[in-house]
């Protein structure tokens, strides 16, 4: 056979999951070859919503400013509109993605980052560019064909689609981030729950400056309830902003059981003009594509040295905007673990925590997104358009909400409730941020997550119970302000304590040296590296000032001590050995 190219990790795919994995691994100095089937990254805008946790990953990687430079700002994402056409009547608005003043407080208190909107056509090149700059090999027009694995590594068979040449790459690990039709996942036989292609969607991208209809109610989503429109059988077309306010994407449903529709230029222009309610509008159609809506998640994400991430393991509709975000976060969970094992910091058992921690997230987001998609029906029910036999009946039903009649009043009341329910799609802060991990990479201190005081899908509650994500607080000094997460970067473990816990510093130095693990202590308090600028951290940390939080590279709490024990070194050593799978 041929002599194989060698590396540490092969990543298949350059979507949000694969490009993030390549960037994260390269940042950690892990040898990485990213192969991807096509000649470049995504050729259609696809997912856009980039939530706080994904932005935190980009912040941690030092690419947040690049993402923000290409994103539509938070201030422009929020006035989700329901209407009969863009120029027609408005049925109502919802403040979305944490833009309602009271909800924006929740979002701002929980993270240094806010939700923004960036199409995949802009995001993926940023990730790939930085991955390449940091040392990843990126191979386009390169198709994963198959692999074999043994005790020492994985041999990946690759087709160079330009030359037709096949070759092998020998690596320690393989990450299949090859999307919803993942061949890697099929090859390792990952088990799934749910079904694929439960509804069909068609994307039509177009250019037209419609600022005058939308700029006063800035949003990424305009839902059009109109006779003939149909998304996944629910009766609304979506006019989705790609760039404000002259590039757009229409999402239109089709019957997946029938023949795939063929939409020519004239038909696409007609759909655009109908949804916009602008019969003479000059429209430039830039593309059409079909995609399936799925309700499927893997219950195991790994087989030996092979892992899958992103849509390969969770497939769901765009509702809640979780696809790209969860894909980025999968990679964030996995990359530091692979690096830790390759560098000898951790035992191979650490890799098994990837399934333990991320499979429950996959199940949760797939269920939530599908539930949100189905809950649209409440709006159509409230409007009374569901059973409408024809266009005239549908229009009359929508009109009835204006009537000074008992039926009109009932319709208005039903609309209030139906709109309220959509917060579970558009302001589901708990789903977006509330990931709590239970695995061997977390040492429980016997405490339980506090019972949520508010709805766990809508609201996120910060906690330092082991397994929870590090709470957000601003720290610094008279000249600098940092988010707490900035003090616990991805390339090391971090101990956070207060002045009364200074003894942890020595303990950490000793244990870090002894185990060969990068570990730094940050003492938070006046006159120290940083102080608790707003006195928020003291209220959030749940531990005594002398206690400690052991923060993993991915900002989840691995372990905590409520106060300084007599033998901090022993306790820290035991905790680290345990989470690293070395005991
Ligand atoms: P993703 O599918 O992005 O990437 C897979 C990668 O693997 C690609 O780079 C591909 O080239 C590569 N690949 C596949 N097979 C390979 C092989 N054998 N060898 C080498 N490389 C291979 N979501 C949303 O929220 N809103 C939306 O409007 C849309 N719209 C949309 C449209 C279309 C057309 C698609 C395909 C998807 C969407 N989505 C979406 C879903 C969203 O795009 C999705 O959740 C994320 O892209 C998932 O990221 P991944 O990196 O996991 O896979």
C-alpha cells in the first residue's frame, strides 16, 4: 500500500462543528488535518443565530472580534414579526433572542456576549482561516471514504476529488463532523432515536433592498401567514434576513412525501413577491436549495478512537436556532479532552465523558426544536386559519381579529396566549445556556443543582455546583474589566478562590507540577490579580471566600471545595486525578 500521511487528529467536515474542532485543536497545538468534500465552505447561508455560549467559545479562541465584524449586531435581531406580508398587515411582534428589556437583563447578566446573527457563509471562513493560521492542515475537495481503527490509531481513506487519487491518513483520533448524512457516524454504527426527513424545506435566497418595510422593526425573522404559504405543513412562509436589509432567505415548506419541487427563476420571483406583498419589486434570485427537517439524535457519540459532532449526532429544525451553536459547543467539549489525552495529562477514560456530557444535550435540543416548530400551530389555530378551505376563508379568518364581536375578542385573547408560547422558541435562555454535565470528568460534592425558581427552558440560573457552567461576573481593576471566563482560558485548568483561600495557590503549583497539568490559581479580591468589581462574584460563587472552584478548559466546574480544608493539596490532587481519569 501507499505510505500514509500522519497526524494526531483527522477532522471530517468544515461546517460549524468541523471548522471549530480544527480551530480548537490547532489552538491547543494538536496536529490536525481537516478534510472537506467541497472546494470551499458552505455555499448557502443556512444557520445564522449565534448564541451566547457559541460567542463565548469564539471569545475564548480570540476570534470574537472577527465574528462580530461580520455579524449583524444584537440590536438588529430582535423584533420578530408576524404579518400577512412584509408590506401588509402586522399580526404581532415578539422581542426575540433576549432583546425584551427584562429578558435582556437576564442575558447580559449571564454572559459577556450577546446573541448575534451571522450566516454560515461568513462564519465558516473565519473559523477555517484561523485554524489554518494556527497550524491545521485544511484539505478541500477531499472526501472521507472509510476508516479502520486499531489499538494505536485510525487509518482514514481519503479521495482527492480533483485528481481522483486515493490516499490514507494515519491519526490517533478521527472526528466525524460530516453533517446530517454523516458517513463516519454510519461507519461506526452510532445508535439513534427519532426519524429523518419528517418535513421538507426549500430555501430561496434573493437580493432586494426592502429597508423601508423592515428597518423600523429590525429583525432576522419575518413570518408571513398567507394563503398558499407553507412551512413544514404549518402555513407560514419565513422571510429571513441574511444581511440587513438587502439580502434575504425565504424558507418555504414542501411535501416531503411527494416529488421534490422544481422552482425556476420565475416561480421563485413570484414566491418572493407574494410574501413581500410587492408585486412589482425588482428581485435578484441568488439560489434555491432543498433540505429535510429531522427529529433525530444519537445516544452514543463515540466508538473507540472515532467521535462524531454536530448535525452528525443531532438533527432538528432551525427553531430555537440551536444547530450551529450546539455543533460549535460539541467541538468545544471534545477538543480539550483529546488534547489532554494526547499530551498525557489525562487517561483515555476522559474521552468517554464526551458521550456522557453531550448526548443528553443532543436529545434536549432536538426535542425542544421540534416542539417549538410544532407550537407554531397555536398561532394558526388562534387565527383560525387551520381549517380554512380556501384563500377567501383564510383571509376572512385573519380579518376577524379586528371585529368588535365575541368571536373577535376570543381570537385576540387566543393570539396573546399563542404569541406568549413562542418565547419557548425565541427566548429559551435555559435551553441555550443551561447545560449541566454529569460524568467522570466532574467530581460531585454531593450537592444538587438548585431547583429552578423559574421555567428551566426559558430561564437560565447560574450555579457553581460541579458540572455547571462557570457563572459570569465582571472582574478586574481600576484600569481593566474582564469577564471571569477570560481568566480561565481554554489551554489550562484554573482554580478560582478569594483572599482567604490564598493557600490554594501553593497547593495548585505543587499539584500542577507533579501531575504535569497546566493549572493556575486566580485569587479574586482587592489588591490581587483581579477584584470583584461589582461585588457580584461574592454572591454568585456559593462557596466561602476560602473555598475553591476547579474550572475545566471548557468553563464547566470540575470540582469545588466550600472552604479551605486542612490539606488543600491532597484534596486538589485527588479531584484532578479523578476528573482526568488517572486514579
Ligand atoms: P454541516 O452540515 O454544516 O457540515 C458538514 C461538513 O461535512 C461540510 O463541510 C461537508 O462538506 C462535509 N462533508 C460531508 N460529507 C463528507 C465526506 N464524506 N467527506 C468529507 N467531507 C464531508 N439551520 C438553521 O438553523 N437554519 C437554517 O436556515 C438552516 N438551513 C440549512 C440549509 C441547508 C441547505 C442545510 C444543509 C442545513 C441547514 N441548517 C439550517 C442546518 C445547519 O446548517 C446545521 O445545523 C449546521 O451546519 C451543522 O453543522 P455541522 O458542522 O455539524 O454540519
